[in-house]
C-alpha cells in the first residue's frame, strides 16, 4: 500500500518532470504522438492525482489542517491535469506553465510538511 506521503512525493516529481519536459520538447521541436507518449503518461498521473485528491479531502475533513484548504486541492488537481498534458507540447506558453507548476509544488510541499509533522500519511 502506497502511503499518502509517497503519493505526494511522486506528484512532486511529476511537477519536476513536466518542468524539464517542456524545454526538451521545444529543443526537439516536434509534436508528440498523443496515443503513445502523452496519453499513457497522463492517464497514470491523472489516476494518481485523483486518488491523492480523495485522500487529502478526507484528511482535511477529519483533521482540519491549518494551512491546507479544499479549494487549494481542487485548484491543484485541475492545474496539474492541464500542465501534465501541456508539458508535451512545444507551443505551450512558458510563463503561465511555470507559474502553475510552482503553485502546485508549493501546495504539495505544504501538504508534505503537514503529513510529516503528523507522522502519518498512511492510506
């Protein structure tokens, strides 16, 4: 069973992968094949993101952490789903893309700090 901490760490690494992928795709200057490159990666990570989101919603409901709120989690879910796919396309606007990743990273690190301070994260 993968813990909530491990899922959060994996999502942080997805942010890093996306941040590194866009410049690489721009350098290659090619459109990815949607069904062999984009969709498999997106499907796996969207599934992980949805599982994580549900678990965090329960944590917020049950433990009411001080610095984590439902609207942050919903926003993170939506923006990550977008930038996971956008990271494959060279024409993606860089500024908004990077701001979205930075925002997601901040929220994920806040969640990770909270989970570690509780010593839990099982789930």
